[in-house]
C-alpha cells in the first residue's frame, strides 16, 4: 500500500475506544482526527490516543484532509453523518444499526454510491472464528441446503444500563430496543450464514421487565421465511438475570447443524453444536465458570479484536477498491428484518419483505 488511509472518528463515546485501538494498530492507517458534539470529550479522546485534531462538529473533521471516517454516534444521527461524509468524498464505516428506517438506509446507500465511496457497517461478530467456520461449512455445502435457522438472545440489562446515555430506551433516540440494538448483530450473522435473505416475518414485541425506564421493547419473538424456503425463529430479550448468552443455529437438509454461541457476552463465540459428518471435533466444550453478567466495558473489551478484524478488512477494501465483507446493502437486510418485526407486531399481520420464498 503506497499511501496510508487517513481516518477520523466521529463520536468519541464508548465504542469509539474499540475503533481507536483498532485503527492505531493498523500499519496502513493514520488516525488523524476525531469529533464529538461534546468538544471536551473529543479533546480528551484525542489526548488519550495521540490524535492530532479534535473537533466539536463533524463538518470540520470532514474538511480536515482525511479520506475515511468511522461513525460511532447514536442511531438516528447515522443518516445525516454518513450522507455528509459521502458528499465530502469520504469512505465510511458506520456502527450498527445502519439507520433506524429503511428510507434513511436507502438515502445513505444512494449517497455513498453516487459519490463512489466505500460504505461498510460494523457487524464484527461475523469475524469470530466460530462464525467464519460456520459460514464456510454452510457455503461449501457441508450441511446441504439450509432449512432452519434461529437466533436465541438471552441477555441481562438493568436500569443503570438504560439510564447511562440519554439516547437509550426511546423510539426517537434509539429506534427500538433489544432487536435494533443487540439482536441485530445475530440477525445479520444468521442471514449471512443461511446465505438467503428473510422475505416474510411474523413477530411480536413487548416491554415486560424494564417498563419503568424504557419505552422500547425488551422482549421479542418472530417467525421467519427465507427466500430459499428455509424457516427460522428469533427470540430475544434483555430481561434475563443473569444473562444466558446468545446462539445462532443453522440446520441443513442433510440433517447437520452448526451453531455459534456467545457466552458470556463479549467473549469470543464458540461452536457448541456441530453435527457435520466427520467434523465432530469442532464442537467446543466451554466452561461456564465465568461471570455471566460482565460490565459493558468488559463486553466491549472482549469485542475489540473483532472490531479490529472488521476495521482491517474495511481499510484493505478502501486501499484495494474492493467491497468490504459487510457492505451497507448487507447491513440493510438485518435492519429490514428488525423493522418488519416491529411492523408485524403493530399490525398483527405478517410482513413481506420483497422476494417470494421458493416453496410459496
Ligand atoms: N459493534 C458493537 O458491538 C457496538 C457496541 C456498542 C455500541 N455500538 C454502536 O455504536 C454507536 C455508539 O454507541 P456508544 O455506546 O459508543 O454511544 P455513546 O453514547 O457512548 O457515544 C456516542 C457519542 O457520540 C456523540 N455524538 C452524538 N451525536 C453526535 C453527532 N451528531 N456528531 C458527533 N458526535 C455525536 C456523543 O456526544 C457521544 O460522545 C451506536 O450506533 C451503537 O449501537 C456498537
């Protein structure tokens, strides 16, 4: 690589720490600038990581001679920030969820495509070894055709978590609850592994435990149909005390099943079910003698190496003018599924997402 990729971070809160560590560890990156609407926070972040320029607004950062930004701001701000970055000709790696509406996601994708910039979205759980192994087994046909898939998310959150940032727990400022914030990682992982998008959804959401401090859902269930005819289910809650972890599971038409399980939250996932013929040794034995309710900082720390892998993939994609592993169009699929569950819950009707399942 001739010239280093010059990067700025927008939003200097909690997850920006993972971005800064990953960017500083990448030899092909110059981390030159950061911005936060809280200028003091940006300045402290710059001091901590030795970043040259700190700004109290993203527009000044975008004109500072960088060519790439990572966006670590709350969900509803992603749309305007990404569009502005694209119009400045900057490549963008945006934190999940891509946006809180499909119209916003489409505006962002249009802006990036019109500007010819690379636009990726953070779903670093795809970069776990266990995810890569499951994806590879499925893509190479070792479970046959995927026929069943599930996401089971059983996490613990408390009032302190929801009260820790003003944007958490409201429809306007977060765009939803457990589905759009936590489960979306695993919905993305499930769809990537199945290799076929969700095309029909029936779902219900409710606020059953945390209603004193949030208006969004803490509990969700849904049945899914994929374009290839596979069926699936999602069950998700932030109501568990202690948290019991998260599992994505895919079964194929030869009967084999692979799973990717994260427990405790933030630890690298493992393949707790692996019934592919001749590969039984992949099935991981995992100790549960660990803290099942780690702090948010511990969870983020555990995810840092996988942020690094995705950020390295994105930087390499920018340098070599190729698509990153998680494109914005890919990330839109998980958002579409989440929003369809919200709509189905509201209307009490199934929601079609476009394509027709092969068995319909
Ligand atoms: N990939 C993951 O595993 C993971 C984990 C945690 C959070 N996230 C995502 O990262 C994003 C940020 O989450 P967080 O927990 O770091 O939030 P946070 O509240 O800790 O940090 C957000 C920061 O953005 C700043 N900000 C708000 N609006 C801004 C704007 N328009 N321009 C510049 N700065 C602005 C805030 O002042 C704050 O410092 C969210 O999309 C969240 O879902 C991803």
